């Protein structure tokens, strides 16, 4: 469902199904949306120091594909 491209060369797949989340290394051919960012931005978002929406608005994060699905990602993992 989700793909991540980090530092332009690292690809990861995030599969959310039946209330579980699985992350696998490699490009996700079934991704409906791929989030593209550098590793520093990813670390900030994961740690909570960086707001994903602010990173997007600041050009540090971009979404390729279904933008509405990308916005729902934060709803899957509430703080």
C-alpha cells in the first residue's frame, strides 16, 4: 500500500493489513503512494521532532501517487 524512497536509493515497503504493520526492504510494486525524503527527515518524523505535514510544506517530503492516502498514514499511527 505504501512505499518509501529514502536518500534516492533506499526503497522500503510498508504493508498495513488486518491491524498489523510490516516493513520490508525493497521497492513496493503495489504502492498506491510513495513518500520520498532524505534520512534526516525520516528520523525526525519517526522521533516526533519533525511534523510530516511541515516537512511536506517545506519541500523536505514529497508524495508520488495517492496524496489522500499519504495524508491518512498519520491516522494509522496516532501519537
